[in-house]
């Protein structure tokens, strides 16, 4: 607490800033002068008076005569300050802290040669990178990592909240980063699980973006999905590109790089997630918007109140004034000048 004897405690702005715990004590302050008037009225009524003709020099107001008012003024002010202290002035400052339970998200991106197909603009990989960037931009407090895979899986970026770092890694992704041909979906899932198995996130999510079946790797997708489920990792799968259909005389021919949905559907089903199909840029963007809505960050607002009491300041002032009043009572101010 600052120095209590500073006169700033009686300033208008300070008094206005207070919140009063017991404000009804303040209503008694105007009655303090009334008490002194009643005391004076009854005291003089029963007091014998001796009339003495006295002519003071000057203007008739000797300074010694004025000193006799020090005692009642001090007592009156002390009573007022005691009432102020009883009203208990406080300054309350509130602060709202927002606590968020972040989600751990791993983006698993297929960078095999088939992702260079141009059924999405400008190609499947670039379209996936663009919407992944938009997805990251819409997240708050989440830790996000990137895993790329083709014939093998590589952890490109660990879980981080440094989104600028993630944007840099996304820009650098190219099919040449993994020369091994194939699509190692099972291996990519296993790497994601390994990255998230000991994290403290309340929710763990793997978003798998691919356009084909599992054709390589040391672990099949079924086993990897079981591992994901065991460690509480929810798996969303997104197929990018045109869907492969059974060929017949009347059907539309599609390229050899068309998507087989069965594998990705099974992974999402076993991984407690959802399968999505994106056949163009717009639908791919909508898929990420849906996932963004499903996996929302849980947050709560905690309001903290900092309460500072200042009644001691006015109590100290009241004690000081009462001491002054007691000191003057045994001096000439209360004796020789008494009426």
C-alpha cells in the first residue's frame, strides 16, 4: 500500500474509483455535524455562564480563540473517517483469461506421382497444399504437424504452433522429396501415431489426403488404423481426384490415376473418423471446412477478480485525528479558552 498519509486519498477521482462493501455507513456521515450541534445545545443549556466584557485587539478574532475548534473538528473528522472505513472502500479489477484445450493435428499428404494429375487445378497436390494452408490459418492454439508419403513415409514437420513454419514446409513439398514409388498409407499412419502417442492434447486427429490404395510400405493400413484407435487418434480420410468406376461399354473412361475409395473408406471407419471425397477444388475446400467445424477447440473463460482494500488508510487518518484531539484536551486550548 502506498503512503497512507498522502492527501491524494481524499481526491475526487480516488473516491469515485471505490466500490463500497457496506455503503450504508456513508449515509450516516451527514448526521455527524448534527450530533455536535445537539451536544453543544444541551451542554450550553445546563452550563452556568459568566459574562465578561472583553475587547480583543485588531478585528476581534484572536487566533487563540480559533484554536479551541481544533478538538471538535478533529473528533468530527475522525468520526466521518471511521464511517468511511466501516463502509470498506475497495478497488476491484477484473481480468478475463481464455484457456484453450488445443488439438493435435497431423496432416498426412500423399506426394506420389499420381498426385500430379490435373483433374484438380493446377494439380491434385497443389490443390491439397492450398486448402491445407487455409485450414491451418483457421486454427487457433492447435499443434499441427505434416507427414508426407509416397513409397515411404517421412515426418516433414513435428507438431508445432508456429504456423509460419508450417506454411514454409507446405510451400516446399514436391514429389521429388521421396523418390521411392508407391503409396505407403499404412506407414504414414504409423508415423503419425508415433508422433502423437505421448502428446498431451485432449484430442488427436490425423487427416489423410491421398488418391490411391496402399501399394507399399512395411505396415498395412488396417494394422496402422488399429494402432491409431488404441492411442486415441481419430483418422479422417480425403480422396482427391476422380473416382474409379468399373469399366463397361457404356461407362465413361477414366485415367489410370483415378481414386479407389474402398481403402480410404475402411480406414476412416476403423479410425472413428469420416471419409470425404473431393473431385474438384471447391469440394476439397468444403471438406476441410467441415473438418474444421467438427474438430473445434474447447475453450473456457476464467474471470479473476483482484480486490484491494483501502479502509486502513482512512482508519489510520481517524486514529491520527483522535490522537490530536486527545492531545489538545489537556492543553490550554481546551481549558483556559473554555466558555
